[in-house]
């Protein structure tokens, strides 16, 4: 087994829009979660931070990171997906 660096880009395979969320995620409502097929063929689930009305199967997405750490859950760096055209 060896580590490989992933490009972090891929296509949206499936998604769901969340309208009723747990208290920790209320500030994001409505938000989408989905599974992205990465260029390297791995499937990665995660939150998608684009307007839910702009979502469609096959949409090009890329991974972004929120380096903010907090004392409350979750306390690790978080990843999410944005449009591949975003900076």
C-alpha cells in the first residue's frame, strides 16, 4: 500500500439537498451533500457549497478546504466541494 496525491477534481455522481438539519449545520440550510467521482476513480462523499439550484449530475467539482478549527464538534479541518470553475 502506498499514498498517492489526488488531484481533487471530479464529477458529481449523486446528491441530496438538506432542508432540515442538525443544530450544528443549521447555518448551511439548504445545503447539498453528494458523492463525487474523482479523476482517479475514487468516490468521495461531502458537502457541496454551491447554489442547490445549480446542481446537476455530471457537474465538474473540485475539493476545497476550510482550515478553521473550533473547540466544538467538528474540530478538524473540513473539506467540501465547489464548482471546478471557482477560485
